[in-house]
């Protein structure tokens, strides 16, 4: 007797170092990175492990703006096993600024070849290429950025709920959300902030149009540093604790520049 049928065998495999870092940047910082070949200077996005031109290992990651031009697009009408969403949806071939290769991803319906677009990220990210929700025309993407920033600010400074304040317990989550909370144009110079929150260290690079967060002490001398406890730090950002001059006098909060700390707050909170 013969019984015919199909057997599905699931597999798991490592992403590799280069694509793993690419996915981690999507998840942790809502940022697209490319890999630059040191031999031929070609930038790949998404990055493979090896350059396709000179076969050199790719180890140098470069940050990309997430903006680019749609080279071609096509409407998908039929669902497949690998479909990222239910049809119909539009896939675009996008040449990202600063990259020498193209990326295929979902674009907003109605987007045409030749249009400028920018990546719009999901709020809840898992380390997948689908952490990029879609690419949208620049004006719509800017509108989405403002909305995402409001959600992030609300999540941090109001406990993530409309009805009740919740106590924050994760310092890392605050810093991971900072790039989405960033308000452009609130400073006209480059600033570096270093935070030492008990056993956690974070460095934040601020510019007129940019915010980059790195775990650890990334510079020897920052423009401004803050050293305090998790309780005070999390209470301050959530609004459940108000720092006082007594905290500074008693050493519960240490900073070399209180005015720059106020500038930092103004950059992220309306």
C-alpha cells in the first residue's frame, strides 16, 4: 500500500554576522544599514557577507538615511506562501541613497517609479526585514514619523497608557526609543551625551537633524554626562519623580552641565 502526501520540514539557521547586525539595527534603532566593501567601496543594502564584485568579506556597516528612489514597482494580486501580507499590495524596487544595490520591499499603493520614498518602521519590531512596515512618499513618511514620535513619547513619559501611569522598569527601552522620539531642529550644534545608570552605560549623539544611540561609553569625553540610579532616571523620564537641587548636593545625581541636560529634555519632550 502506498500513501502519497507532502511532508513539511521546518528549518532554522543563523543569519550570519553581517545580516544579523543589519536586522539588529532595524529592531533596536529603526535604522537601515549597508555594508561597504573596503576593496571596491561598493555599498550593499541589505548587506551580504561577501562583496559580489571582489569577493572580500564585508565587515564595515554604514548608516543609511532610509530614503531613496523607486526604480520600478508592481502590484501583487495573488497570495503565495511567502507573501508578507494579504494581497493586493505593491512591491517596489528601491535604490536607497548611499547604496549601490536595490532593495525590494512593500511601498504605499499608488507609488510610481521615479518617486522619492522613505522607510516607515513598525513600533513593535522583532529583528526582521518586515520591521520596515513600508516605504512611503516623503511627505507621508514625515507625517508618520511625527505620529510615531508622539506614540513613543507617550509610551515613555506616560507609561504607555491613556488611563493610568505605569512605572518604567527598563532603562534600555528608553534609549532604544530615543531615535523615534527625536525632534529635529531643537539644537543647532552637535552634542554628545553620556549616561551612566548604575550598571548600564549609553552614549547619545545629537545633531540638528540626527539622533544616534550607542550602548556603552562610545567616547572618552562627552559634552554632558549624567550619572544616577535607575530609580531616579526612570522616575524622571516617566514623570513620577522630580529631581531637586538636594539630589545634586547629595550626589544622587551627578552631571557636569545641568543646562545641557535641560537641552536634552527639550529635544525629546514638548
